[in-house]
């Protein structure tokens, strides 16, 4: 007869403990989430971590002790700090991945070389003065520096450069079509 009464007593104790955790959850969830939010600075993620803290509390024997609330806050802060470490690690790896992504692929290298060849061919077909204007200007020389290099009056450089650009575009489209 002792066996059935022990089972009933054990079931009652488990039910009471479940109610204590449920009451703790209802009473402290918002506060635990705010504590975590102060650490991670993301209220939505803080709520997820608060739920995780309560799940961990449920799965530990400490859930049934008077120190359960203190353990819960300590776990919540540790979860927040772990999240910060995870985010920092993720940011570092994403930064490294961005560096790797900047390295051009063989296709990109081939495309760039092909484009350079096209530009050289078009520049070679332009009158020498127009090609010189475009090349010097593409190297970020000022109007004054280009005018001095080609012995051109600086006031006429803008017009000559515009004509050279127009001739370049026209020849490029004629040879390779719209890009």
C-alpha cells in the first residue's frame, strides 16, 4: 500500500514545483528579458534568451530550491554575454568573408581584361590628341595639368575633352554595341 501513496505524493510534489516555475515565469519574465536586453541591446533577441533561461531553469535541479530566482538571473546574464560573444565572432567571420569575396574570380578577371582590351582598341582608333586627353584625364589630372601637358589653352580643354568623350562613346558603341 505504500507504493501507490508514494506515487501520489511524488506526483503532487512535481505538480507543485511546476506551478512554482510557472509562477516564477509569469512574475519574472519581463524583468529577466529587460536584464538581457540591457546586455544585448535587442529586445526581441532578449525575449528569446529569457525563454531559454527559463527552459534551462526547468531542466535543472535548482528549479526546486529557494535560490532558483538568483540562478535564473545569473543564467540570463550569462546567456546575454554569450550572445554578445557569438555576435562578435559572427561579425569577425563575416568581415573575413567580405575580404575573401573582394578577391576577383577568374571570370571577373577575364571580363576586366577583355574590357581593358576593348578600351585600348577604341583609344587606338581615336585621333592621337583625343586619346591623350582621355588618358591623362582618366589619371585624375586637373584641367590645368592636362592643358600644360598637351600645350592647350585651359579655357578650351573642357570642350575638347567633351568631344573626345563623345567620339570614344560613339566608336565603342559602333564596335561593341550598348553595354
